[in-house]
C-alpha cells in the first residue's frame, strides 16, 4: 500500500501483530479465542480486524493470520493457510484460503487477496446501504 502515491488519504495506520501476545495486547484478541480456535483461524482474524477498527477509530479494516512456511503447518492448517477478516461499517466477512508456493509467494498472494477482498467488501457494503451501528 505504501508504494501507492496518495495512499495516506485513505490509509492512516496499520498494525503488525505477529505474536499471540501482540494480537492480545494491541488488537484485543481474547486469549480464549486463540486457545479455542488456534491463532490461525477466522475467529482470531475477525477479532483482529474488529480490534484494528476500534484502535484506529476506523470504519473499515482487514486482518490476516496464517502460515507462510516453510515450517509450522499442520494437517488442519497446512503451510499456505491464511485466514482473512474484513470489517466495513461494523459488518464482518471472514474467509480461509490455502495458497501454494514458497514463503514469499504465499505472503504476496495473501496480501493481494486481502486488498481485493477489502475493496470488494467496501463496494458491497456501500452498495447495499449497510448502516453503521
């Protein structure tokens, strides 16, 4: 995003919360959510996105949590698994994807997917006239 001239008009701040503790401390993810669903889950991504909106006083946010590899995968969440959550005007959309490739390729695919997901969801929410709570 920072490569786009004029992005500061739309993008005010971001959070890098790589560790579980950072997700809890900075975005308000509940430890119980991580324990129940695992850090790579749509439930955690949702709490991250909601927490980002609250912390930044924003009306939209996107969060990702995943396993880019080359290690760390499990049978349930293989390398390449990424969970996404978008919040737009207090409405939440989550998705889980599995990407293929090396670490850098997985990260790039996830970043592109996240931006496209957020753009599409913003359009949907504003076209549908979703009201803020």
